[in-house]
């Protein structure tokens, strides 16, 4: 990477280098274990002109998202998050039967099904063939396409302009951020609204959430850099909400620049927080790499010492972030016997790079391991409750991020 993909500047500075890993969603079938597996550098840099953090676009969205292993509906808390958002958006914008809502990267219809239930006309734009098919089976109209200015214009011509365009957890996933933003503008009505949810770089750095750096995530946004990105497509930020999802996200409410008006006071508040954290100067990034190295050392020390004591450690979940963590730490089946996942698509497959078997969740109760390493740490509250049965045999839950912590019982936690 020699130039920023948003502003074109050559002023790129290293934030953290995680080596080379396979794409995080390239789960392996058993017959692929003896074949070569490509790995790509995973090096986060920041542009010191527009302050957009980014990794090189070494894989294409077409390679990742045409067939996709992630189904949003398997996360109970995420489905509830979507329901709450729909309720709020309907009230905030006065949406009704005469409205039209488009969600970009609509996955398996986890969000738009709530619009369907309310009788609101909607359309999902989802590039993944398999999850888009699941959405249609659930009654959510879905177009199998990547968003581009042409796609947006085509949807607008066929269905009319959208009163609301939703883009949750996709704004980081597209290397052509300018073209994608122009696609959002093409979809939305001239007096409409765009809602974008994306992980907040502020919490990523403050909470050591380095495992959310992976090849699918091309950009990492502050509100300041998001304002610049939205403007590239003719949108202006009107309001921002801080969310707990994915360890800390921002919900950006934007409108066409011509009707946006002045941003809310919350925008200024978050911009001030980012500036105070040093995220518009290099000082805010310099210690991150050292803190990442400590997460790696602590996790490896725990796994090695558990193995030397003859204790069993298995994983819970096979999220993309988990594969960044496992590959960066060099964890193999000798230290983590297997992991489990609620998504049947992953059962019988193996994690990319580390080749750890993925099994159904029922194996944990059957095997009664000493420790369960929780890889989707962002769902901590949900999973501490969901996995409380592990304590019945004296088992413990382990969370690696933001620092290693062991939950010995529902009410007792030990931090390494």
C-alpha cells in the first residue's frame, strides 16, 4: 500500500503488523487439509492526511462474499439488536406502508424481516448467493448484487428512491469506499436517510481489539474519517450514536448533503473524544502494537501452562476475528483441541491456517473440558449466560480480549 484509498495521499504510517494469514472466512473442508493454503499480509496503516486506517486490498470482495459462511441470524443478540434498530428507525423517520427501505449487505434477512412484519416495502442487496437465498426463503425480497453506483441507480429506477438505506457492518468491507458511497447516494431519496453501522477505531485501539483486523475489513473508521468518506459520495453526517456492538461501534446517520443541515451536538462530542485520544496525530497509535504483543503472550502462556497441567481447552465460536487471533498467536490443535459453532455450515470444517476442527456446540457438554476459550468476545454478556452450564463440572470460560480473563463461576472473574 503506497497511497490512501480515500484521499490518495502517500502519507501512510504503520499501526500494527500481524504477519501473514489466510482470509478469515476461508474455512477448510477435510479434503483440503493437504493442499496449499494462501496467506496474505495483514498490516494496518493510517493515512496521516485524512486519518483513515486501512489494510492493503489483497483479496477481492468477490473472493470472500460470493459464498459466505456467516449467517447473522445465528446470533440471538444481533437479531435483537436489529429489531430494536427497526423499531427506533420507524419511529424516528415515520416509516409506514408507503415507505421503501433498502439494506445493503442484508445477509440472511435478519433485519429486513422486521420491516416485512411491519408491512413496510423493502429490498435487500446481498452479494452472497447462499445467504441471499436464505433471506428469500424467509420472505425477504433480496437482490444478489454488490453495491455500486450502477447497482444503486438500477434499484432506484426499478423500485423508486429509498426513504432509508441501511448499511450495517459493510462499510469496512469494501475497498472502493468512494464507489460504494456513491452507490448509497444513488439508492437514497433526495430527502432520505442513510444509516451506517461500523466498528469504531477508537474502541478498537483502546480495548486491544486487534483480532477485528482481517482481510475482509479494508477500512477502520473514526467519526472524523467517516465524515470524509461519506462526503466522497455526496452524503453528510447528521448524527452519530455510540453502540456496544462488536466491542464498540458507531451508527452514522447521514443525508444527501443538500438537505443535511448542521450535525447534532453528539457528532461534536465524539469528534472531541477522538481528538483527545490522539487519533488525529500519530501519538494515538504508537503504543497499540506493544499492547497487541502482550495479548498474544498472555494467551499463549495460558494455553501452554494448561497443556502442561494436562487440562483440556476447547473453543467456542468460529468467527472471523477468532481466526486472526489464532493465526497471530500460532495456536494449533495441540493447544486448542477444537472449537464449536452454532452455524451448521461450519461443522466438519477446519479453521483457516490453524486447522482446528469445528464441531457442533453439543460437544462441550459431552466432553466437559476444563476451559472454554470464547472467541466471539463481543457477545460476552450473551455467552456468559448461554455457557453457564460449563460451571456445573468446574469448567471455566476464558476471554482473550481486551486482556486475558477467566470466569471461574458466574460471579467470579480472574484477570491475568
